C-alpha cells in the first residue's frame, strides 16, 4: 500500500519521549556512581520541569565529596539534592497538581514526601535497584497511602542517538 500522504511510522511514544528526556537530564549529573534524571509532565503531556542529582547552588562539585563510604560528613549523601526534588524545585509555574513524573530511579522516602505534597499523581520509573532498602519500602508505603500511582517504564530497547 502506498504510504504517501500518511504519517511517519516509528515515532517516539510519549513514555519513550519523556523517559528519554529524563535520562538525558541525568547525563548532566556529576555523581560518579549513579546519574539520575527526572522529567515532570502535565496531564496533557507538556514538559513542565526537569532535574538531575547534584549539589545545591553554591556547593561546588569540586569541593563537596562524591564518595559513598566513611564518615557521613565526607560522603555525598548529606549534601546531594535528588533529581526528583530538583525537578519539583525547578518548576516556577505554580501548581504541579495532577502531574506525572518520569524518573530513571525509583524515588526515595524524602522525594516521595515532596512528590505527594506537590500533587504529582503518577510516577513512571525505570530502575528500582534500591527496592529492598528501608528508604524505598517507606517511599512505596507513603505513595500507596496517598494514592500516587507508579509503574515501571516498559523498555523498548530503542536506541536514541543524538549527535551534538
Ligand atoms: N530516586 C533517587 C535516588 C537517588 N538519587 C541520587 C542520590 C545520589 O546522588 C545517587 C545515589 O547514589 P548511590 O547510592 O547509588 O551511589 O542518586 C536520586 O537523585 N534519585
Ligand atoms: Zn530522593
């Protein structure tokens, strides 16, 4: 059948598009172990905000620690802002009520609190490598109680190449 005059096939699905944007955002992270990206989308599929894990403004990527072990004050954990929280805080447009969050790693308990309070109703996540930790177990407990829906991103194995 002649395809002339018909729409192009093979375009990105909404989930591929927004998870792709979240992953691209994660590529800005300086964290040597886990680069996490997030993209917040309105109910009608408009991108509202993005974020990645990093230190707060004024806290130098070269001076604050990126380590994972040892004295807690010498690890990243007390200083880093998670991608989801950065995406929420980066939003300047008002309410996030009813929004969807695409994130490359399942949200921790602290981000879950912010997600719930911001009114985000749906989470699409890719990796859940910390599923057995108290932080993620508590996160799911709160998200369930608050009626925030979450589902795993269905990887399509599509390779998206961008030359810059
Ligand atoms: N949902 C999440 C979970 C973690 N992060 C950040 C926090 C750290 O920078 C990194 C995790 O480090 P790891 O323990 O894997 O070395 O990812 C986030 O942004 N969002
Ligand atoms: Zn978090």
